């Protein structure tokens, strides 16, 4: 799964994903470096927009997918991650796969390795350190305060970088598949399933970081600083 991620230079998002900001929508609070993005927070995403004549727009979405029935009943799940297999098995998720796909820009995410009482956090991303996009889906529902537009990150089986830490990993789209993921003419699950293949481990990297990331109130580049594992902690293969 992916329960925390970072976007250190959101100013790159517009150019990297050929997206525009929608006139009149204020996003300045999202264009700040973030190293500890957490569920329920608003995040930068890229999706197609009717207000831009179907062009790519940078949008504000709440991380944690809220369907209409979940808005009315807070006991219903608001998933931050959705297994790609579930997109094919559940009718509501399948509709989102067909019509409501988005890119969720990031440059790293965190997973935790169990080590007895404690859990060691690891920073994971591209070996190049470059910006990438998680595959996401979104939904919108309306209450008395207006529209709530939310999203979830899709997950798949892990590659060799993530497997020693967790049995799932977020879907990181290869650049050539970002176009497919946002193509509104593509609605066939069988075609989109090409995006569900884990990113090759050869292009990824992981390293241990301090437990500062455990607290959502902590922010800053120090959360990404590589640390040495204590002698008592297991070394990943």
C-alpha cells in the first residue's frame, strides 16, 4: 500500500505533465514542498477538465476516496489505496476506472518494515530521483457545503525493491503509459490493465530513513535523509 508520500518540488508538475491550472481556482497552498503527505489531506493531481476543453488540468483532490454513500455514512470506508484487481471486481470501482482516472504526482513514498516492537520506515522512489505519477482514480459527491472531489492511489503486486517490505506497492506509471491512463477514449479494462504491471525494480531505489516520518506533523527534507540501520535491525535482501 501507500500511506505516505512526498512531492518536494510541485513547481515541476505543470511542465512535467503538460498540465494547466484552471483560472480562478486557488492552488498556491499546494505548490509548496511536501515530504510527508498523508491521507485526508488535499493533494495535487492531474486530470482532464471540461473547463479546459478536455485538456489536462492541475486539480485539488482530497486523498481518500469518498463515494456518495460514504459521505452520508461515515462508517463506510474511504480508501486511500485500491487494489487494481478490485477495479475489475466491483462495479463502482470499474466505472471509475473507465471514466475517472487521474495522475497523482510524487517523487517518493514511504513503507514501513516490521522490526519487533518498532517499524523501520523506508523511502522509495526512482533511482534517478525524478518526478513520477501514481495511477489514481477520483470521484465527486455533493453535500450541503458543496462538492467534495477525492482520489485514491491504485496498488499492484510488489517488485523486488518493495517486496521485502510490503506485499503491495503503488502503481507508478511509466511515462509512456501516462498518456494512455488519461486518454478518455480508452475505457476497456483489458487495455488499461497494461498499466497495472509493477515498475521494473532496476529503475527504483530504497533506503532507510528516520522515524520522523511516523508523525504527520513533521515536515521537511530531513525526513528523506538516509540513515544507517542499527545492528539489531534486519538487512533487506
